[in-house]
C-alpha cells in the first residue's frame, strides 16, 4: 500500500473539466430522429404497424440522445407526432370499438 506522503498528485492544481463550446452545425447528425420520421411516414402511408412502433422506439432513442434542445426538438416532436398519427390511423382503420 502506498502512503500519502509519496503521492505525486497535487489536489490544489486540479481543475474541473469544461467542455469546449460546439456550434449546432458541428454536432453529429441525429440518425435516430431521421429514421423515426421515415418509419412514421411509412406507417401512415402503407399502414404498417411495425413501422409505426419502430417510429416510436426511434423517437424515444432520439429524445434520450438529444444534445441540442433547440435544433433537435422540432425533429423529435415531428417524429413523435407522425408515429402517433400512424398508430391512431391504424387503430381507426381496424374498427377499434371501445
């Protein structure tokens, strides 16, 4: 076991990490949001349940990985609305009765 007297680290010299500022244009592309929109539109147009469920899953993934709230929120909300619209349309087309 090493003693504290031989420790070369200096706690007084430690500085907290500050992330460098990154512009919104330099952020990586949100593929999950784009895929959610594509699956949502496919679910609406072709009436595929799987596509609408996948759109919801990819929307949730996009929300979980959201880095810039200002830019990503529009795309994520559009993906969620399209996927929910597909689910509502599929439910209405299949004659769901309460």
